[in-house]
C-alpha cells in the first residue's frame, strides 16, 4: 500500500516547523521517477496547501538529473562548460606558455568540470555521450601537445579512490557493502541477481 502524498508532506512540514526551517514552495520542485509500463498521472504534492511543481529534470549539486535517469542532459551541460574553457586554453597556447602551465590550466578548469561527480553518472552514460566527452580531451591534447588520461581512466581512478575511502572509513554508510571473502584477498560483490566476486 502506498502512503498518500499528503501524509508525507504534512510530516515534512511539521518537521521543518519544529526545527525552525521554512519551506519555499516556489523554489521546491518534485521529480517523479516511474519505470512502470502502465504509467498513470501522479497527484501533485501539496505543502501548506500549495501544489509543488512537477518537473522532468532538475539540477542537484551541479549534476542534472532526469526523471528517466538519462544522463544526456548532464553531458550536454558539462560539454558546453568545458568547450567555453577551451577558448582560454587556446589563447594561452598562442601566448606561447609552456606545456606545464597549459597542463595546470587544463587540470584546474577543464578536467575538474569533466570529472565533477563522475562516479555518479559516467557509468550509465551512452556510448555517444562518452565519445563527446572524450573528444574534448583529444582537443586539449592537440592544443597542448601533452597526453592526458582518457575519460574512462578518470572514471576508473576515481571509482577506485572512492571505494578505498569507503573501505577505510567504518562510519561511512556504504562501508558494510565491502566485505572480504574467506580468503581475505578479494571482496564479495554487492548482493544482486548474480552474486559474483570482484
């Protein structure tokens, strides 16, 4: 049985009031994620009697989230930002700055954009989106004359780094997902349809 929307919104409103927080309905958005084949209209969420706007996508912590979990919108936004910084990189190259300075500029302004929250979205990107992002890296290499890690390498490196930080932090909510097999050398995979070792 699904809990009615008004129950959850009423509890949320009460909690906010008890903790001296005010809800701005005009700035609050609702995104419905529904993968059922037979989709039906969803009744709007009400806060203090005002309906909350239902949106198909939203931006959270710099990442564009879509109701169907398609990351093309996020990729488009990242690509646009990165391409804007390519202009400045070309200007620095025309000024005959040495490769170490160009590399520093790339890592600080372009790579930081490409890798922002990459562990959350890159794994489910389409092949087309990945190629679009990789083209930016190749363009940077042509401008600077320096080789840089591919988008896939950036993703893999950061996933491993994140996993290691979770393993080393017993207070992390996902720490219990990493359990060693009896051999003590390999980790058990996260429980799923096929329980394989990693």
